[in-house]
C-alpha cells in the first residue's frame, strides 16, 4: 500500500483529495493546523485503518515516520478573507511550508505535487491564460501576499527539481467549487449562494463584467490525480474553460435558488483580475483530461450542500458589507 501525505488535508480541496486517495487504496496522512481547515470535512475517514491525521503547521519542521511515496502540498489560505487577515502566515506556508515539504520529499525519496493557482497570472494581459504566460502581478498590493507566495512555491519547487533531481508536479488551479466550501469565506460562489439563502441582495464588485471560469471539485481532483501520476514536471492548468461574467453568474444563482433578490454593486477592489479563463491544451494532451461536470449540474449539487448546513453556519460572518475591501476570487 502506497502512502501519500496531503498537507491542508482538512480543507476544501485537501479533504476531497483524501477521499480520492482512500478510494484508490492508498494509506493517507492528512496534515492541517486547522486555521482555515475543518475536521468535519474528514471526520468520516477517522475510523479507517489506512487514514491518519496530524495536527501540525507545515511552516514548522515536518516529521512523518515511515515511508512516503507522494506529498501533495495543499496547505494555504485560499480565500481573500483569509489571506488578507493572516498575510504573514500565508507567506510562511508558501515559503517555509514548501521548503519543509520539499526537504521531507528529498529525505523520503517521494514525489511532490504542489497546489499553485491561476492567481500567479495576476490581472492577465493574455487571454485565455497559458502556462507560458508569466503573469501581471503587483507584489506590494493587497493580493501580493497570496500571489507571490504561490509564485515563490513554483520557483522553489523547480529549483529542487533541477538541482536535486526531485520528482515534482505543479498544478495551477483555477476557480473551483463544490461541497465543503466555507459558506462565507468571501469567494464569489459561496457568497452569492449564502446571500440568496439569507434573502439578501447579491453583491458583486464593479459592474460584474469581470469573468471567471468555474470547475467542479470532482473534475479538479481527477485532473490532479492524473497529473501526479504523469511524468510532466512543469506547471499545468487545471480548470474549466467555460467563461462567464460575474453578473451573468449572479443571475444564474438567483434563478437556481428561486429567489427574487437583485444584484447590487460594490467598489472594485485593487488589482482585481478582469479576466480568468484557463487554456487547458496541456491537460488535454498530456493527461487526457478535461472537465466533465457542466456548471448547471455542479451548481445544483453545491446548492443542495449549502442548503443542508445548519442556520448558525448560514449566518456566521453573514454581514457581506464587512467584506467590501476584499476581492472575491
């Protein structure tokens, strides 16, 4: 039985990856300091003999006894609410955290896959975004703590690959959604659904003409799994190229939820990306991957999940006006 360590394993994406690797017959070690992760996302795995949980901050030295075959580094705040509230920790997990993971991989002779992001492209001047595009990022702007942490992660990972010969994989993740997202984390999809469920108007930034491309979590996990087992060490975009404006997306949410709220506009935050759409040619050619779940189907599943949450979750941090200074990804 092969063993995989998943940092950020109690988070939205990390927990779905834990599920996938358990399903594939791996021994899974989830590691999380629970700053943004939630044990409820993985509590169903605790009873399994091939699952372990380590409550640990990867920015500190990592010790895992025994053999490791794979390390997936998914520990990082990912929503603007989080990384603007804890900017130093965000930078640490993208620098000290990746250094510790790569060092552990070298000791264990394990393959590493790191979670990068479409945010490395910043506010892009190339559309759609290909892996060869270097990006348009403001390193000293409010989003720089997240964007530059991810760019540094990629650089450090490639340095270990070229200098130490470490087996590395880099996934650039575009907007992803699905069950286990935190309802009020500031990102556009849970924000819209949460507002609809509370009977509030839906708040968008600017006039809503900026675009995003939403990928259902099951599709993303499939792409990550294929990339890990591939022999390609350079960045690969994984996302759904079905682009939509934020205004159109808000209208879809209103129709989905059967509510009669209207869309209202808040000031556009600094460095807000105007366009976001992945070019997934590499994923298609190298991995034989492309998304299968259309947005209507994925949104229905996600909406049913959010509807099932207790009221205290629905109204936790529900005052969206407190989010006005934060860009929703």
